[in-house]
C-alpha cells in the first residue's frame, strides 16, 4: 500500500476539516436517542407496532 499525498486527496474537501458523521455513527446516535426516550417514558407500549 502506498501513502497518499495531500495532492491525491479528494478535491471537494477543503483545508478546514469539518466534522462529519458516518452512517454508522448516525445510527448509534439515533438508537441512543430512542433508548433515552423509552427510558424517560416518552415512548410507551402504545407505540409498539407488532
């Protein structure tokens, strides 16, 4: 494997690094929010769709 130089990187990225969430981290955050809502009692059995 060879190392990439700064010139080989994607041209759409700027020199200022921006915080990005991958799809996996977004799923983790959404899951934790849903868990917090369940534990807080906001989401109850009435929301169950089975």
